[in-house]
């Protein structure tokens, strides 16, 4: 590099090169490696290299790399918990991960089972209270809480610890949010949903960026081919409609609300969808609540996930008001994990109700 100003960096070598660049003060290489992590991390589906980089970030006290790795673990937690690398995580690392609200998981019960399996397989029952205290039992249905009481080995051994938390969760599911607000402080993380991708709280929208426009065939007359302006047929934007409960409490399980989601690549496709199109920046995802009561005590902090064709999550975006401006399909972005194909293949809209 010192002679040619060129260097090849891959997933296997990036840790060493980043370390050398830091030691020798070659900030250009170090900063380039920081950006490259977003492209390289998704290349290992075993999570082995990602965990090695996380351990390295802790050892050299690199907060940026540590956060990138934690973000990748959180966004792809549904896959991470099913990999052998899940059992190589230390108790302290798992504790840090469980504090995050951006964990993408089927539901909170799935996360509880993964943590319980980790504790039992590692024979670390002394960490039960510390780790299980991070599980958000309020987000688990009363039916599943009852099953945990009957089936969980850890519950048998630590019943007094769990019972206290289960009683609070059962209370949460049995009264209205207005009543809950009189009795407890709503800044408690246990009352904040993570990013749940079950059909109960989310819906997927498949997208095909290669079909954004279709060209017409060329014309022939008396054996001559005439070159004319190519015409484009712009399809309407892909969309999906779905329903969720109004709130995460079982008290509202039959109180359903309806949602409409669109993915607009440009103004033309938006207009062809017969919806309002006041946007100046594209692509954009929109998510609208169709029957919200303005006086409702429930607010929504929704998310839209960008998924690669192997179901790995490339990006998690806040839906502000009803809109989320998305990265373009081409290239590898600085703040999102690149897909192998260079394109996202689907969006998943996730509903996250919170007390207002």
C-alpha cells in the first residue's frame, strides 16, 4: 500500500488491516475499513467473523465497530439465535444485546427461548436473573406466559424471580392503557416492543427493482427499421394492506386497525397508484393507518425493514409520520448492510404501538 496506494481487503483480512492501520496511524485505510464493514459483514452467514470482529472491537475499544457489529446482530437476531455462533457469545455480550429495542425477532417468546437455551447449554444458571431481567415479558401473550410456567426449566428453579415479573405482565394484559398509566411509569423498557416480524405485527411486500419500467419494441416498415423515441410503461407502486391489534396488550386483541403500505420508486408510479404524492425524494415507503382515532392514547413508532434475497436484513428505517425515505437500490451504502445481489428483494412493515 505504501508504494502503490492500493490494497485488497476482504472479510478474512479486514480485522488485521484495520488493526495495522490504527497502530501505524494510516487513517485513510482505517476509515475505509470502517465503511467497508457494512459491505463485508453479510458475507459470512455463520456469524463467526462478525463475532470475531466484535471481540476485536471490545479489545481495542473501538466504539464504532462495536456498534456496527451489535447492529448487525440485532437486525439479524432471528437468524443469529439459530447459528452455532450464538453459543459463543459471552454473558456480558448477551446482556448488552438484550438491552436493545432494535432486535428483529419473530416475537418476544422466541427471544426468551433463545436466552434460556443459551443459559442451559452454557450451564450459566447464575446469570438467569441478570439476563432474564432484560426479557420484556409484557410483550408475551398471557397464553404463552402460562406455557412458560408449565414448561420452562429455568422457571422451576427461579419461580419467585419469574412470578413477580409475570404478575406485572398479566396486569398489563388485563386493563386499558389509561388505567395502566395511572399505576405505572411508561418509560419502562419492558413496555416498549422490539421489532417483531410475526404476522401478528408485520407484513412483507415483495419488490422487483428490475421491473420498474418496460420498453416497447422497435418498428419496421418496408424492410427498414425505424429508430424512434422509446416509450415507457410505468406500473403502479407495489402495495399491501393488513390488520393488527391496536395495542400490544391482550386487552385490545379484538380491537383491530387497518394499514396500507406502498413502495414508490418515483413520482410516476406513485401517481398511477391513485394516492396522494406530495413527495420530492424517491424511493419512499409509506405506511398509513386507515382508522385511527385522533384522541387515542396509542402512538405508533413503526419500522420498515429492507431485506436481501437471502432474508438477511440490510437496513431498518424509522417510519416518521407516515413516510420512510429509503436508500437507493444500487451500490453499497455507508449506513446499511449491502445485499449480495446489490438489490433489496422485499420490504417488511413492522407495527410498534406505544402509549402516548
